[in-house]
C-alpha cells in the first residue's frame, strides 16, 4: 500500500497530466488507496460509489473513461461456484508498480 504523500503526488500528476474530471479523479484516488503493492484491487461499483460519494452511474462513467485513457484495466470476475454470478471486478492501475 502506498503512503499518503506518494499517493497524493500520483493523483495530482494523473489529474493534471490527463485532464481528469473530478469524478474520474475521485474514483482513481479510491482505487489507488485500495490497491495492493502490485497496483491491483477488487471493489464493487457500489463500494467505489460509496467511498467517492458519487452515484454508481457516475463511477461507471469514470471507470470507462480511465480505461480509455489507459490508466487502468478492468477484469470481470465471477464466483467460483456459479459461472454467471459476478464478483467484484479486479482493477489494475497502470501508474503503480
């Protein structure tokens, strides 16, 4: 997990370098703080929305935009016992490592 100063430095660099909107910056920050040492985390859209104090649809738009900008990759995951039951997505942040 990143220390707070390093995380804030990354967030500010990403925000200004990519011209992120506030909902994109907020979603990215939540994912960054939740990420492990490899830059990966698994949260539901609802969890991200709650932490961002944004709607689920706003978070979904932010994640799609962050993907298009190359800042993260989203991997769909499923529960082991049911092939169709969705689990929290895995997010891989491209700025960590």
